[in-house]
């Protein structure tokens, strides 16, 4: 999988079978691989979501060091960890991770994406996730799952729908935060050839390397 810095000059093809429209260009927006130095800003973006939103089920903001170590774990699996930058300010980040640890899940990823609160709703999240998907489309993986906390998280549901994800299920009341039960919404989109072909042997070994194996 390509893992070099990439700006947002990419033209996104519409996803077959959806009304997806390629994200329009956003003035001054750059999307590139996160660096170690970016993680201070990434931690600052994540912290208010942890403290004030049920979009994440964490309750204690992770330290910069912890965020750094999570990024290194993502990179060690050959997966992308991206930041969105406007006017030299990091305004959002997104990364892919193994969906689940068991070996049979090795072709399935989960995405995570967070925008700085005052930069949400301007199309940047869509451009950022589109780039993440484009990167993962090039790798051996075949499915991307969005695990969305809260059936009222219309921003995240709208974002994923706009990029071709379909609602595949809801687990009622699986989370508990801010003294209320929270449903978990699952949305899914194929990566690359999806399930239309079997993986070739080279892809198999790549995906195995990307998965957390516990057995
Ligand atoms: C979810 C999040 C990343 C989306 O990023 P964003 O920059 O706000 O989203 P965009 O402005 O790029 O919008 C993307 C799409 O979602 C749609 N959308 C956004 N908010 C919506 C809402 N409240 N209702 C319906 N659709 C909505 C937009 O219309 C757009 O689709 P379109 O291009 O077809 O019009 C951002 O809002 C965020 O950080 N939210 C809090 C954290 C979170 O929930 N992260 C996801 C965890 S799974």
C-alpha cells in the first residue's frame, strides 16, 4: 500500500451504486500522513470529543504519548493515519485500524475520524475520509466498517453515507456514557474488489501482517 504523503489533488471516482459525489476542492486544504509532531494537535482535537461527546466511548482523554503510541500501532500494521490541514492548522485526523483481532477478520478495517469542533460541517471530514478510503482501497483489505456511537450522531452517519457506506445494523444500548444508554450503529463499505474476488496469496500475507493476531 502506498504510504507516502499525498495532497488532496486526487480526483475521487463516484462509488458505483451510490449517489456519492466526489468531495469538492476546499481552498487551502492539505491532507497528508500524520507525523509524530502532529500528535499534540491531534490530541487537542480528540480531547473535547472525549470530554463532551458520546461519539467516542472513552471518558478520560488519552495523553499525547498515548496518542503517539496508538499512531505507531496503526503505522506498524501498514495502515494510514492522516491529518487535514488548513492554513497550517491541523483541523482533523483519521486513521484505519484492524476491525477485530481474530484472524478471519484480517481483510476488514475500521475507520476513525475526528474534526476540530469549529471546523466541522465544512466538507473537510468528507475529504479526509475519502482520502483514507482511497488509501485503503489500494491495499489488500476488502471491507471498511464504521462503528458509530449513537444513532443520533447524524454528522457521522451522514458522512459515511455520503461516501458509499450502507447501514448494516444497530446494537441497542451497548454503550453507557453521560448517564444514558447509547446505541452503536454499524455502517459498511467495500474496499477494492470487496467480496467479488478471493484474495491472492500475496494479499493474504499482507493482510495477515496488518491484523492483530491473538491466536
Ligand atoms: C463526523 C465528522 C468527522 C464529520 O466531518 P465534517 O467535516 O463535519 O463532515 P462534512 O462537512 O465533510 O460532511 C460530510 C457529509 O456528511 C453530511 N452531514 C454532516 N452533518 C450532517 C447531519 N447533521 N445530518 C445529515 N448529514 C450530515 C454532509 O451533508 C456531507 O454529505 P454531502 O457531501 O453528501 O452533503 C465530524 O462532524 C466530527 O468530528 N464529529 C464528531 C466526532 C465523530 O462523531 N466522529 C466519528 C466517529 S465514528
